[in-house]
């Protein structure tokens, strides 16, 4: 138990710092664009978060996040969904279009890049057994093997980078890949939306706590998946 908690703490710090660094350019751009109003009103963290997630910088964050996750980034777009769904933000479902745009761009980049296995296994939380599993699915099911991705724990980027090895018709693969990704997004959206009435009164006052809890849950899931696929 002690070893697990120590590993969890180390991985939590890694995930927390990585996510924070990913956020910083977008939050910084938002702050700079509204720096006079922010200086005058001095919003607290919760207010700043709600303002940010209604901004064009937030839209850019979602597009970039979804795109990067499709070829190199290790945090699912659903992480952002989990945060946004509990916030006082209008048109939450409209944010799906930015996720779709990012997924399309990232999938195309990942397929065209076609990174070698030696590179993929250097990425955080990617293991050789994941690549072997994807190769097995593609060998057995062809292009339809992409539908194993949403709930397999294997990162979306692994499927994208390996697609060219199997001579798939890439436009069709991209369409199926987007459907597979969005299917999980819809399910996550509905589950999170169902929790909203129960938790939003507390969560709206404690966005920082929500963020930390989300990071912890995600870290534990990453560790569990790594345990399954690690050699």
C-alpha cells in the first residue's frame, strides 16, 4: 500500500504539472486580453474559471487538447468535459463541435505522422503491449478494430499512428475514428450531466477542489491501465 501511495503521489504530480502547463498559454492569453477588467474586478478563482470557459481561448484550448490527444498528448478531452459540465457556463454542449474539430485535425496528423513504435513507447503511459493489442485488433477486425478504442484504455493516438501499417483507406478510417471518439464523449457527457443536479451546488463553490479530484481520478485510471498493459 505504501509503495502504491508513493507512486500515486509521484504520478499525480506529473499529471498535475503537465495539465497546468498545457492550460497556461490559453489562460495567460485570456488574462492578457482582459487584464484591465480583471484588475478592476479582481475575480476569485471560480469567477475567473467561468469567464475563461466562455472565451475563445477556451475554444482554442479544447480544439488543441483534442487534437494533441489524437497523436501525442496523454490526457483525454473528457477531462475538460468533467470540469466544464459543473461550471456556470452556457452552451456546454456546443463545446462538442470544438472537440470534433480537434479530433479531426489530430487524427489526420497522427495518421500522416505514422510515428514508429520506438517513439510511441517513449510517450507517457504508452506500453509495447498496447501496440501489440492494437495490431491484433486491426489484424482480426480490419479498420473496424478502431471501435475497441473508446473503452480499452489504449490511447487513441496508438490506433492513429498504426493505421497506415494495415493499408486502410484512410478517409474511411478517419470517419470511423471520429465516430468511435465521439461515442465515448457522448457517454461521458450524459454520465457527467446526470451527476450535475447532485453536485453542482457544492462544486460551483470549489472549482479548485474539483480540478484536484479530477486529476487524482484520472491519475488512478492511468495507473490502472498501465498495470494492465505493462510487460
